[in-house]
C-alpha cells in the first residue's frame, strides 16, 4: 500500500481531493525536460531511453524542477511509451521522436502484443519502480511524487501510426475495418496500464495521472466506444486495489468531451488552454472534482511581464474555490527560457486565493 508518512508540502494532494489549501499548488507537465540546461547536461551523456532506464539518473532529472524552480510536486521521469516495449512493440527515439519501426497494423501484429500482469511488469519495468525508490530516498518526504501512464487510445495511436501523427488515419482505419481487433488491443493495453499504475502506487507514488492526449481526435460516438470505457476500466481497476487513489485524467482538447471526462471516474481533470477555465470550474462545481491547467505552453515564450499577467489571469479565472492545481495545458517546450518557467511557478505560489 502507498506510504502513510506525512508529506511536508502536501498542497497538491489536498487540492486533488478538492480540499481547501492556503495557496494554489503548481507543477508543469514535462517539467523534467530539455528547457533545463541541467537536463541537457545529463542527456548529452546518454540517449533518452538509456536515461529512462537508469534509475539513478532518472531520479536526478526528476528532482531538477524541484531544486531549480521549487515546484510543488515531482513527476517521475519516464515516458508513456516505455510500457509498450515489453508488451511487444519495439520502440526507439533515435531521431528524437518516438518511432515504432514495425507498426502494429495487421491481425498478426495485434496477436503479438501481450497484456502484462503485475509480476511481469515488476520484472520487465524494474527500472521504473527503482526510479521511484531512488526519488523517495533523495526527497525525504518533502513534496508528493506523481506517477503516470498513457491511456489505451493514445498508446495505441503511437503503436499503430508508428509514431506521432496529424490525421490519425492508420488507427482510425483499423478502428473502422477491424473494430474487434482494435478493442482487443485496447483491452490488452488497459490491463497492462492498470497493473503498471497499481505497481507504481504500491511503490509509493502519491497520485497518478493518466494521459489520453489524443482521445480528442475521436468523434463523440467513437470516443464513447474506444476511449471512455478503457479510461473507466483503468480507473476502477486501480481503485479496486487502492481504494482512494487520486487519479487525474488529461486530454488535449477537452471542450467536446468534458462530460465524458467527468464520467471517467477521475477525481481531477487536467485541461488544455483552449478551454475556458472559469466556465469549466463552474461546470463541475459541487461535484468534488478538481481541475488542473491550463496555461498555454507557448505563452511561456512571451515577455516576462506577459508570463506574469497571463498567469494572474489564469488564477483569477480559476477563482477562489478549492480543488485547483495550476499547470500548463500541455507539456513545456524545449525553447522556454528557464526564467519564464520560474516566473510562472513563483507567480502562482505568491498568489493568495483568499
Ligand atoms: O512530465 C514530466 O516531466 C515527466 C516525464 C514525461 C515525459 N513524457 C518525458 C519526455 C511525461 C509525463 C511524458 C508523457 C508523454 N510522452 C506523453 C503524454 C503527454 C503529452 O505530452 O501529450 C506523450 C504523448 C509522450 C510521447 C513522447 N515522448 C513524444 C511524442 C516525445 C517526442 C516529442 C518531444 O517532446 O520531444 C517524447 C520524448 C520525451 N518524453 C522527452 C521528454 C523529456 C524529450 C526527449 C529528449 O530528451 O530528447
């Protein structure tokens, strides 16, 4: 079971539960990343996958945003795609972008993908759990540690497209031509993801986030058939073991699907910058549902004054009620000046919401 030891700064854990906090807590998606020279220094000595598989170094880069910027949570350094390797989909980052050299497209390809149980994952992804242990050892219970995974639709999109995509034509083609095979794949992914996150919670992360970044490319009907049921399965599967696990769901492009995100069972919804934060907060009010977001990551490329005023604007839109975590609406970009990231974090932390 997850640790009961008191965390010194537990603002995020309280906000995730929609409890009152003295100030708004903040972290940034992809906060351990290339905009930090300290990250680049370590990355220049090894490949991205080598870094993911080196618990000592992965822990070190996980802690950098806390040491350098003072964020209110650590997200363990890894990637949503590393889980797919032991499931049978060969992954590389040789070009800097994720690539599956043999995309999963035929029924034969689909049959090769295996669902992993908790013990198989402990064995094949031991480095993930060792990274959590390393972070815990170094962090001394100062702030919470967040774990994460990709949701089945988003993971499947990389496996089937062979990498990132604009149109998502290959995965949609499979969805239309072979819906049974598509469901079988999503089912295998949801089993692995559930076990993967249960193991992370067992190892001591304090909350988890499920990334269904690309679920918003689906029509509303297809979302209900190919995304929502698997999000629900994972969330209820985790809660069958960790009764009160805190689970955040992220989708990029929430405006069409906010009702379905509510139905996922998550206790926090992470929203992108296109959504109006004030409207979303009003829409979910009274449902004990926390909201995370939603600063446009590109706005961190503006002037210092703009970063400050836009951050204040976001905080005003969030309003004074409990259950709000400041974050970006998607991952931080490599070209963001560290100083601007710091202004974002410090503006939130010095803002009084009372
Ligand atoms: O948030 C954190 O700091 C924790 C680590 C984290 C990474 N990726 C590190 C990373 C997390 C939570 C992710 C999630 C992730 N990875 C998602 C879901 C969220 C999202 O951004 O939509 C997705 C779709 C991926 C897949 C992925 N990984 C892509 C498409 C890329 C290449 C594009 C890019 O940003 O470079 C990655 C690589 C990646 N993952 C990097 C980092 C720090 C950069 C790799 C490098 O150092 O070269």
